[in-house]
C-alpha cells in the first residue's frame, strides 16, 4: 500500500493552514514509507522574536512522545540479559512495590503507581526511586490501568540502570539512536543546545474547559492532578526551555528531537527498515496489552508495552483515529501536540513536532487533520 502524491499534498495543505489560520509558530512534519522519507517539511520560527528560522533540523522537546523510544530501550535492555516483558519486575528491581508485576504490566500502566505520596523531585532519580519503593499502589494488579504521565520515566530508567549500568538515555543512544543515526535525544548534549526551539504554552479553549480530564487536572487533590504533579518539578513550560531539562535524560517527558528522527524510529518499530530492534521487541511495542477506561486520562485508552493504540467500540470500530484507520497502528502523543506513530499494515510512519503548544491531552486539530489527510485515500 503506497503513499500517493495527492495524500502528501493534502498533508502539506493542512501544514500550511496551521500557520495561516491556527497560530502555528514553528513546526516540522515527517512521513516515511517503506524505508524512505517521502515528506520532510519544517518552517516558521524558533521563537516569537523571529531570530532563528525553523528548519527540518530544528530540535524541540516532545514531552510524552518520548515514552515509546524509552519503552523500546527498556525492552532492549531486558533482552540483552536474556529477559523479556514477561519477566517479574522484582527479578531486576527487588524492592519494586507491586508483588506479581511483570514488565508487561509496568510498561502498560497497570501498576497503580501514577501518583506518589512521598515528595520527590523529577530531576533527582534516586529520590524518585525511593518514593516509588515506598508507594502503596492506587489499585491492585488486575483492576485496570491508569496512565503514569511522570513516574513512567523512573519506572523504566531504574531497571535499565540495573541491567546495563547506564541511564536509559545513554543506553538509548548506544543501542538504538546511535546505530540508526537518529537526531533524537533522551539527554541532549551541550553541543546540540543551540538547535533547540523555544516552547510556548497553549491557551485554554472552550473544549478544554468542558473536558472531564481537564476539570480534574485543574482541581486540587484529584488523582489526575496528583498523577500529573508527582514527581514534582518541570511543571511550567518555561522550565522546559532550560538546558537542564534537555540534558536531564527524563524518559517520560524529556526527549528532544526532530520530526524526521521520530518518524524514522517508528519505521524501525514497525520493521520497515533494518534496525537493532528485534522481532520480539517490535511485537511488544505493537501488540495491545490492556484496554478500557483510564483512571488518569478519564477516557478509554489502549496500551501496548509502552505505546498507545486507538480504542474500539463494542462493534470493533475505532472511537478515535489518532493513529489513522488501521487497527494495528500505534504510537504516542506528547503534551502540547507533538505526535509520533507507525502503522505496520501500510508501512507508514508519521511525526509532527512544534513549539506553539495546545492544551489538549490528545493531538489537536493541527496534527489530527494531517493524520486524516495522510490516510484519506487508503
């Protein structure tokens, strides 16, 4: 199933309309198919003062779009020791607080560790690990799932450190990003800091105010608010414009890269290019593990070992199409609107990054319309 020129043209039309009508400042979109990049476009500005033109090589933080590269890194670390997603977490991390959990549970947000009672700073890995080990899970294993927006990083980073002796960002660079030549970093070196665009926060819209998730997110004491507030630190957008955030190597939300690199990663994840990702790792990323109502995002979600998929209704039809029409497609959005995905059925991967953020927890219209356009003739 090929990507037709008219579909790419429609994607570019949406991309241009975003700048003209939707307040886009700087953005990139990348589409790969069958091992080759068939569209790469970057334009706009890295800051409102229009000091640096945005190009396809501009780097930008992508928040939770980091999570699938991070999950792939943990899966590779497990495999390097003859282990896999069915290995008990306590075999690697003896003080992990959820008895009976295997890595499949951890990677699919089932362990009930979305929010921490003990205060810890996101930038202090040892303190976060201590808080995780002291945490009583919010629900029992087997009682559903809830997105782990921030704790997910240390939940992956600690096992990678124990398995490899490296922080997750270092192992990512060594075994995946380096061999694939990916301009995507989970711990950005100082040499690359001048390439990073400045992020700008989104504005609250009527749809945001009406959304149950947003209401809970902005209400003190709710579980959703607690999940998005712990570990503490790096809550304000201006903090993510600090090089300390880029270099910290935060696997849940600290990735910095280009759209082209993120889309190429998904080419590897769906097996369209040769890569270090083994068949078992690719299968773990691509196969659904848990579905149902999400205790944190307050909507139906589906998780694989690290990635999201679109949920289905009782008739087997997609409730939403963040990942296109294929039921096999998977990926992960990032706060503000960044997005990455791969579709094993068509061989297509897609990524979009930008610096003028939205507030929606899922990709907004700027991105969603590009995905719709990409698959409109398939």
